[in-house]
């Protein structure tokens, strides 16, 4: 059986973001607002391209146990979830 890469455990599924159309907010499956935004939305907010933002995340990536994060300056932190990056902006 071929793996689809989808997460199956209840805890992980609750923390995945729901795919959304442009202009909608970033909500978790349980309806709560996620503190993380996708690369495309974050790149627009930072006035850069998604590819440039991904490259910046890769260059600044640091491993802490099993977690991979990249501190991008100004309190902006990127967290790697599987193969994709999610970016958290300071409040």
C-alpha cells in the first residue's frame, strides 16, 4: 500500500491546518485560529517571494531534538511540519 503522507493520529490531525482559499483565515481542524501561516501568505506579508522565504528558512534552520525551526529575526519563527514550513509572526 502506498503511503499518502497524511497524518492519521488524532493529536496530529487536530494541529494540521485546513487548506483554504486565498483571503480566508488560517484555522485548525477544530475551528481554532492557528498561530502559523503558510509560506505563500507569509511571503506576501514580508514582501518577498515564497521561494526566497523557503530558502531563508533552510539557511537558518536549526534542529532541536526532532523539531526543526528557523529564527528569521524580528520575532518571526518558521517551524517545519513534515516537508512544509509554517511561519509564526509576533503578536
